[in-house]
C-alpha cells in the first residue's frame, strides 16, 4: 500500500467516563471511515481522559475488556489507535496505547517516559514500559507509537527511526501550563514535531485533547505532518476529525536525501554512553 489516508480524532473526553468516551470513539471511527480513512489516531488515555489522579483500580482494562473489544469490532476496514489505562497480570497499571486492526487488538505500546515535573505526576501512578516495537497499521507501513513525553526523550524518536519506522503515531495530553514556569506547550510541540519529522524523514500523526476540565486547559492543535516537517492539516481548539494522505515513497525519498538514521552510528553512540557512565562512577 504505497499511499495511506490517515486521520486524527481530536475529542473532548469525559473524566473517568468510559461509556461516554467509548461512544465518542465509535462516532469518530464511523466518521473517519466514511471519509475513506484507513488509519485513525486518538489522544493519550482517550478512553478515560487524562486524569491527574486516576482511580486505576476502577478504570484500568485488561486487553480483553469489553470497551477494547468494542473498539476492535469497529476497526473493520480501518486501523484505530486509542489510549487506555492497562492492567497487567501482576496488577500493575500502564499508560498504554492500543492498535486495533481487522477487528483485533494487534499491538500495545506502554509509555516509556513517565513525567514527574510541573503538574504531571505519572511516575507516581503508572509502571514504566520497557519496549519500543513497531506495528503494521496497513500493509507496507511500519508505525512506532510514542506517547506524549516519550517524544521528549531524544533517544526514542531516534530508536524508532533506527528500527525502520515509516510513520510515527504520537498521542498526547498537552494542557496549557502543565509544565509550568512559563513553558509554552503549543510552541514546544510545534518545534518538537517539526524537528522529529524532518530529521528522520517520518510523517507524524499528533493527537491532543481539547477543552477545559479539572483545572487543565487542553489546547487541541492536533495535526498531521509530512516527511519534511510541514503541516498537512491542523485542528483548532474544538473537537474535530482531520484527514490527510501520506505516501511511502515520500518517506523513502526524504530518508535518502537526509539519511540521519542511516549515518547516526549507534555503535559509536553506545561506546560514548559506556564511557560517560564509566566516568560518572565513583
């Protein structure tokens, strides 16, 4: 599949409202499918909303849970990436993003970089993921998922590119003032997204929440970027489904013109890290 019609669902979630949020997911999936989209991305923790202090025991879902099964059932002719609190077999909770395709949950990414700064305290709530795997949302396409703060660890977009990704899925929950001390979240994301797309020749789907609730003001601004870092489409501050078309050939050309991942020499980087760690040891 040389081209891919992709969509981002910027939705206003109900805090802890699994049923209401599930209904919003199913509506957005129907709208995106009706417009010919083959892949749809929802924001971080889209099934529960992004909560500063979630009741994980009540909201967490195992992979076979009914809300996830209903999203899987709707993922017929369209791949869907949605966020949820995951409970594993040991009773741990993860900030997770599932990829649904062909009426099945085919992959789960557990957030790797858990923030513990500003108004963000995920490091006290969730267990940390330990893998960065690629998944296939459509034939020929290999997608890496980075959940919000994952994209602010410079090593993770690089590792995704090294692994052979052709697409980055970036669900987020970015609220004004969440970092604090005057940090400009919308401007920061504009720089971060354009840099990652251009540097690695990877198109990016960025899905953010919108609306004010619980003292947090989510600013929206979901967007789809091409392999040069240019925006193909951007949402405003209200709920919206945005759509664009991507080309595998464009990514291959961009990564040939600027072969950042090819020439980055991970063996050298590993040696430098080893040497740095050795110097820091007492």
